[in-house]
C-alpha cells in the first residue's frame, strides 16, 4: 500500500492574512472538492462561491471539481491586476 | 500564418515603458520582417491616492507564481487570435510599486489599427479580471488594505 499523496492548499492576499496561514497539506479524502476542503479547514465566509475563486493545479476550476491526491488547490480572493 | 509572438514579463522592480517598447521593437525587427504597420499600447500607473481618497504611500502587488505567468500567456494568446495580430507584449509589476510608477504595459503590433487596438483593450481588461494579481494599498502610517476589485473601465 503506497503513501497517498496529500493535497496542497494555498491561500493568497486577504484570505491568507485572515486565516493566518499560507499553505497546508491535507489528506485527500474520497469525494473531496474545493467546497468540502473549504469547510474542513473552517475558512470564512461560510458561503465563499460568490467572492472566492478556486484553482486546481494552477488553472481556474469549479467549486465542485473533484480533487485527487497530489493536487495543488488554491483559493483566490477577488483579483485586482493591471 | 505564424502564431503571434507573445512576450510576457513580470517585473519585481521598476521598468521604463519607452525603454521596454524599444527593446521589444528590436526583438520584433529580428524575428518578424520589420515592424508591423500598426501598434497600440497602454501604460497603467499607480494613482497618488487610495480608493478611499487618502494619500497613498505605495501599492503592493501579490501574484501566484506559476499560475499568473501561465494565465497571462493564455489570455495573450486568446486576445491575439485575430490573424492580423503579429506580436503582443505584457509587462506587469509585482512587489512594492510607488505612486506614479508604471504598473502595467500592454502593447500589440498588427497589420491594421483595428486588430491592434481591439487586442490591446481586450487583453488589458482580461488581465485585470482573469490574471491572479492582488493589490494592497499602503498608507504613510504603515497600515495596509487589500483591494476587493478593480476600478471601473
């Protein structure tokens, strides 16, 4: 039985400062999605989909996208570039 | 038709837009058959005040290393899909940027003014909303405030 690679979770900007951490490793549970990980980590707000976007392996993804071990999941607060 | 030349750079320190354009022109002269007939460019600079109207000490630009560069490449390629577009340049600051300093430069070289101007505007709007950058306004008293979005067009 091999070691299951963990999920790497990243927070940026205001989200990172509100949560007080930048990066966490989590066991990838069966059926995990960005929504379940957000809840599991106790992040605020409770209903993030209106303002927060997610990226899986550095590409924008949906809140119900399936996650696998080894994935890099990032929660992105509202973007302000340019 | 050759794919457009895409040049994307994140700048951790100040850049001079005119020098950046000259450097880009030199590249284009080497890699294309001379400079294309039409060119459109946009320079964005940091305002001297915050979104709340207070004097701004500095703007901090955070990005997502890896994703930001990849996303800028995707956005530039999508905006440059018109066959007349020959080349695209994007320079974007990261880190601490002072009031009045350039924060973004977008330039598009094309065979005609229409595609050049459209591509430049589309790419600028796309990167403001679809490239992972975050701005924090710093005041003289050392307090900082993350912005929740962009100024309107």
